[in-house]
């Protein structure tokens, strides 16, 4: 059963004028992204910065500065060896959202985990299609590892986290770091992650429309992200077909009324079968994106805090 506050939110959302998927443009999608939270959680300090070009073993990364935002938790103190860090990637279907839309989530993660959180403003599709976003993610990991001492971070205690499409990027980053013998990732925290372009699971059909994220909308996101240059068989796209051996421990959260619920569970099962330590949780009565609706859905913050409690 839908949580009462979720039902009320959906009734409001579904009563608003909508645009047919066929007529929707990336600009329109960006204009209709979730409102910024009214009640933001205080952290010790927030620093906006840019990630410069870092030497790396690929040729598809951009040389442009990569914006990022660093959060230091309440009670943070510089300690020998540095504090743990979480590299965060926002959701938005690879097409929308930015540092501001997920500011509230990052603040909660920062204080709840006691970690320095680095949120990355990776390039968006369709202007920058796959593999731009994963390459930006890898570049951010190399930079964080390289600059750990300056940032007050322990280079041996870097985890990755993301919600929705950001969860896909966090998971793909673990594959890239393994395959390129890059920095060690301590843990991957995937919040209702996008894991496959198939969009054909039971939950995709059961919750195809009316639950904030729809099946056609998810297909629209994938088309803009991949275009015609990549397919589901391209490495680092379909996590349900990837080699998932030798990956970091994972925490995976799904939502009961989310089209992505089944693919998140399937990825958790694949990781377990490959020998990874996996903690899987499905939030009852919740919809996709519920952790971003902190002003309307209290369980969103409770789930984020519970990841570290």
C-alpha cells in the first residue's frame, strides 16, 4: 500500500498538466525537475570547486573544468590520515538535475555518515551522451584520490553513491575502477538505481505510469543517453549483463512502487551471486525519487540516515 503522504503527493502530481513523451524535449524535462527543498540541513561547511583535468588512461574524457560541491559534516575535524569520503552522483535520467537539486540529499548523507561528500556535476545528455558521464565520474574519482590529503580525506576510504541514474554511474564507476586498476572503492551505495536499458521487468509494466517515473519516460531517458552510438551490449551500459566479479560491497535501496524496483533487486542478486557483500532494502509504500522529497516524505530522510545507522 502506498504511504499516505506518497499517495497525496502523487494525486497532486497527476493532477498537473502534462506533456506527451513524444513532444518532451531535454529543456522541458530540466524545467520540470523537482523543486528545491525548503528545509535544508546544516553541515559544517560547503565548498564549490572545479575538478581539473587529471591524467587518465582514456581518451574520451573532457578537458573542461568539472564542477563539484564538497560538504563537510557537523563535528568534522582534521585527523591524521583524513576522514572517509563519499563521491556522489545525482539522478535525473542522465538528462536533468544538478548540484542544487540534490543539495538536500548530500547534506543528509554528509551528516549521517560523518563523511566528506563530493557531489559531481557531470555532463548531461543528449549534449554529452554516453560515455561522457561515466568518464566524468572516473575523472572525479582520480582527482579525489589524488587530492585526498589537501581535502582532508582518507584516500583509502572512498565510497561512491548515487540515486537513480546517479546510482548507475556509481555502479559503473566501480567497474571502471576495477578494469582500469584505478583507486580502490570502499563501498557502493545505490539508491533506486538504473541498472538496465531493457525496461521490461514486471515492475516496469506494473508501475508504467502514474507513479512519478514512468516506463516510457525511462525509455526516453535511455534514448537520449545512448543515442545511436551505443547499445545495451556496450560495456558499462547494462549492469545486468556486465561482469560483476570482484566489486566493492554494496548497499542497494529500491522503492516498492518504482518501475526500477525489480532491476535494482536483480542487480543486488547478481552481485551476491558473484561473491560481493550486499545489503538490500526495499522501502515499502514508496515511489522512485522519494529520498529527494524530504519536505513531503519523511521516510526519505529516515532511509538515508538509516544507511549508516
